[in-house]
C-alpha cells in the first residue's frame, strides 16, 4: 500500500512535470500580454511530431531530437506571433479564444493530413526504458528522467527570469507595459522572445511527452483543459505558481485514476474548484 | 544648432477627444522649463504626448532636429527622454536595484552615482517596488529615469502627495540635478512656485492651450499674474 502510494506520487510528479513544461509558456503569455492562447498545445504537438520526424527520417537518437523539437516550435512561435498573434493583442478575449481555437482545428487537420490519425510511436533509448530500483522501490526510468529534466529546466528558467536583465525586462513588462516602454524597454521584442521561449518549451514538452501523453492529431484539444487548469490554478505570469499547480494536478490526476477510476478526470476538476475557492488569484497571485 | 526638443502646434488627446490644442514650445540642451496650469488643463497629457503615449492629431515634434512623431515610445526613451510618470509606476516584481539596472544605458549615470544622490534607495535596494513609501517611490522613479542617461528629464508632479519634510529633501536633490545642467528638464507642478524656482523658462496652459510664456523669474516677480493664471478660481 505504501509502495503504491509512493509509486502514485512519483508517477503524478512525473506527469505534473510534463504538464508544467508544456504550460509554462501559456502562463507567461497570459500573464504578460493578457492573451488567451488556447492553441498553446498545438506548439507542443508540433514539437512531438518534430521529434518523431527527427528520429525516423533523420535518424537522430531520441535525446538529440529533443532540441530539434524545441527549436522548431520556438521558430513556429516567432513566425505565428509576428504574423497573427500580434494583431489580436488588443482584441477582446472572445476574439482571442475564437482565433486560437481556429488555429487548433487547423493544426489538427494539418497534422492528420501530414501524419494520419494514428498514434505516433517513439523509440526510447535503452537506458530510459525499464525500471530503476531505489531503496527497494521500482521507479520508471523514463519518469525519473522527466523529473530530472524538469528540475533542470525550472532552475534554468528561474535563473533567466530572476537573475538576468532579460528576465527583469520580462517582469517589468508584465508589471506595466506602458512604464516599461516609457523607460526604453522594447516590450514587443521582449514579448516575441518570451513567446518563442514558451512555444519552444511546449515543443520540448511535446517531444518528452510522446511516451506518456501519446501523440496524435487531437493532442492540442485533448490536453487543452489541462494546460488551462495549470495556469488557472497556478496564477498567470509566474514560474512557481504553475509549477506547484502542475505537480498538484498531476498527482491528483494519477491518484484519482488509480484509486477511483470510476470518477475518471472528475477528481482534478474538484481539486481545481477547491483551489480556486481558496486562492482565487491562483496559488501565486501576481496582480495585487 | 538644432534645439533639443521642439514642439510645433501640437494637437493631441485620447481616442476622439482633444486635450491639447496648438501647443508650441522649445527646450534647449541643458535648459529647464516649468509647465504650469490648473488641474486638468493638459499638463500630463503634454508629457505623455512627448513620450508618444497619446494620439497626436496634428503638429510636429522634433528631437535634435529629427522628426520623432512616428517613433515608438521605447525608442524615444532610448533617444534620451527620461520619463518620471505622475503615477510613479513602480514594478512590484522588481527590487529597487533591478528598477535601476533593467533600464540602464551607457552614460555618466551609474547605480553607484544614483545612490549618492538617493542614499535611502541603497538601504532599500533589496525591497520590491511595492514595498516603498511614497517618497521612496518618487526617488526611485527619478533615479530610474536617470539610469536611462536622459538628455531631457520629464518630471510629472514629483511633489504630489508627499509630506512637507520629504518635499524639502527631494527639492534639494532635484535642485542640484537641474542646476548641474547635465540634462534639460521639464517640470510639471501644481505648486507653481516650487517649479518656478527650479527652472529658467515657464509656460502656462489653460484648457489645452498655452496662455502665457516667460522667464520663470518674471512670473515669480509678478505673483498677481501667477495667481490669475494658476490659482483655482
């Protein structure tokens, strides 16, 4: 029983870590530009397919295909931000939602046309398969790897946002765009770069997630609610908030499906409602 | 030699409403201008127009001889307009020191030099922008603009809402800065006399138009004119 509990916790944390990598970009775009980008998951899916193609067509090993996923999604993020998203920054949330849901349908149709509707296989390297035995308990090697990657990314992101001038520019722009611009910060460029970084991380998450979340053309729609939950519960525009939210949701989702499978995903919605009642601004409220 | 800033017949406002009409003035390098008038006559709107934050309907705005009407706000700041907004606009998620480093551009002003003028900020350098008193916020707003190494400092009601003792302290520092003449200054102030003692030139706005312009000294010598122009009727 205790072993089960630890196993569920471990799987939940690994799952939550994945949700975090994918959602962090969404949290920043919603916090920074107040833009509701429902199509965020499409960047994750793009990363997933980039990963698959890099491995099957280019013959790259799994680990080498992950940076490819990051770069392709980040570039797609820059291009779409310049061409499309930028036009809707001042639009109403309804327009933004309609626009980005349209992008999702296009992404689904495009992916189906290019790759077919079947699940994509991913071949993990041997050392990431099977179990690792720690203190008498078996842990999935790949899930352990996910957790390590997310710890590394979280540390790197925290350093970037908290310790560099670029990070300070991002925070200043989130706090007050007009004042930032009035003091010489190129808010548009900060946003482009941030959008690219967020899209790239989503792409990386998409690649990392093939083995856990699966990859087929309905991906952006299937997981959209999860990404939005992470941001809603965690609070937009921070790193810490979505991290805790993703871990909590990951653990409760896995635990719910394990212990009370008849309730299905219902458990995490209860968790969401409870957390929003207690923390209406999100776990880490940004705006006072 | 081109003027530092030259505004010609500016007509500007927000959306469809017009706040400023036909406003013209010039500022020389190292010069100082008081911008006076009653509440709501368009003083702040004029500063926002210089920063490109209002809708300019007509008129010309040139900076060191070059037209800047189409220049986005951040480029104007980079060109040397140092904005100290009326609302102060602290960044709640940045520390005091980050407020200074995030906008820093090369020039004579460094964090160390700013701390010499505002030692209180050094004591509070690890505090966040929303953990400061009103006076400290105003000091930081000025210090932050100095870090951009401006050629023209725009001070929008720097004394507003501050306790008299803080006003005295701040006035001393602002006076030193203005008299040093390293950069030009435009001061918007409700307290007209304060602004006049700091500056060489003055213009008075009423209902969006310039109704008086003279040397600041001139206005100080004629308190009845000053009262007629700026006192609340």
